C-alpha cells in the first residue's frame, strides 16, 4: 500500500494498492475521525481483497 | 624471466571426479592441470603456471579458513606473483571457493588475483567488492572466452599497466565509486548525454540505476477468515522514544514490536522515526501509516483469522537497497516461521 505507485512498480511489488498521500497513506486529516477511519477501512479491505486475488504479473488494484 | 602463477581448480576440472569426489582434500601439483592447459598459452610466455592447487568443493566448504591458509602458505613458499582461480562459471561451491582463495591471497600476500564467474554465481555477491571477477557464461562452454579475458587482466596487473576498455567491459563492477576529473562540468555532460539520447545515439550513463529483482506473485489467500495477516512498514512507525534507534534516513536496522494487546496506535504511544516526510500527521495518529485500529476491527469481525502479534518497521528514506534487501529477507523468514499467510506492507 503506497502513494507513489511507480516506485512500487519499479521495486517489484506484485499486488499494489494506491494510497492517499505520502505523510498519511492510510488517512486524511481533512476528514472527521469517523470518515477518516472509514476511508482507512476501505483501503485495508481493498488490500485484503487483493491478497485473495490470483495475479500472474505486477498488478495495481485501482478498484 | 616470466611471472610465476598459481592456479586454483576443483576436483572436477582436475579430472579427478565429480560429486562423488567433492570431499577430496587439497593436493598441490607442479605445472598445469585441466584448464591450465588453455590458460598458460594465453599468458603469452610473460607469465607461467608454476603450480596448481586442487581442492574438492565440499572439502573446501567445510574447511574454508584452513584451505585459504594453505593457499596463502603456498603462494609465499613458491614465490608466486599472481593467483588465477577457476573459471567456475555457475558452479556455486566452486565459485565461492575461487572468490575466497582470491580474497585471502589478495589480503595476505598483496599480489594480483583473478577469477571468472557467471553473474548469478553466489560467489559474485560474496566477493565482488574485494576482488576482480571476470564475467563468464554459465557453463564450461564459455571457457574460450573467459580464459583470454582473465589472462589479459592478470598480465596488466602484473605489469602494473592500465586496464584497457575491453578489460573493463569483461570485469564485474565492484560497486565502488571513484572521484574523477572531467573538463566539462556535470550540467554540460548531462545536456550532452540528453542530446545524444534525443538523437537516438548511444550514450554511457555515469551512474547506473540499481536493478531490482522480480519475484513470482504468490498465490491468493484461499480462506482469509483463517489466515494470519502481518503488517510491515517502511514508514517508520515505532513505540515512542524509538527504542531501537532506527535512523531517520539511511536506516541500518529494523524494529520488531509486539502489539498483541494494542487495539489502536495512539498519539504519544507510537511515533514515526522517518525523517523524509512531514511527521505531523503520522504522530497525530500513527494508524494513518500502520492501520492497526481498522485491522483489529476486521479481526474482531472474523474477516481475517488473526492479526500477527508483531509488526516490523524500518525507515525507507535513502536506505541502501542492499540493507533493505537484507531486512526484507530476515523479516520474511521470521514471518514464515510464525506461519503468517500474508503481509500488508505500507509505505510512505
């Protein structure tokens, strides 16, 4: 889970989840705490889904 | 008078035998054995193989220090001017032996040494910084190319001559940067390089980018509700006070922290040690980098089997690729030993 996807690709990660921003990849200080935790939850669920998906090559999970 | 060369080879290239003879102890013969017959003429009469040191690959692996000491003693006793080991191609134990004897002789006797290995031979990573290694093909079919290259380099070393371009192109990089003086400054050279690139002409970079390896994607997790999931980060999240003193940049270590009883990474209990981004947001709520709060909820709901009780952290800020690789290997092994099925790695 990283914000600069081209770096994740260049170092060889196979399942990549784009995140929010470098200093807060899994959060957003502009949101209220409930909204922010929801956002984090969505991102982590995306990662769990990626881990349950077979891939044959480096894959960026945008959806 | 020609230079006196010692040649190191294994039991296979000495014609003694293969795997079944790999435990034979060292034997010293006068003159040429095996590949020495090709190597000696390539030395142009300017140098000559005086002795051949033969050792079984397994014997060497079990007695590295002792065999290296024997080679060093022989170099001194027989007044040897240079050591040539191999070529070992892609033979792992043989390549490691060639690297080790060359490194020992270079250090103890301060004479020129050379070996030739295939780039993926494990001896390359172990010894490339210490000794010159000619790049060879993966099997003995490459003997014809490796032998003249080794001979050319070792003769230059013996005669204290500069290596030529073709010597440099067949030697593996040691990964050492040397200060150089140029007539044109960096900006001028960069623009000249760009112009060449735009014209589609050949150009030579002054600083190669590291080549990252690739791994086969692992199969999907079949049953997430039974899986143990671990979290690892390069975002520098550590217990307050950074107990393992992970550096803010160019990290030399990683931390392993038990958080079995932690439901949420709270401000003032966890901080970031990372010096490469604005720490304000991560220190305010460390879950923004390492999502412990959310994963605890998911664990409680039974959507994952278990969140592994330790997290691993380092700082990915100017950290050497070699260090990162070493951290990754160790962390991976620990997670595997703990039967972790999948890992979420977060990066800032």
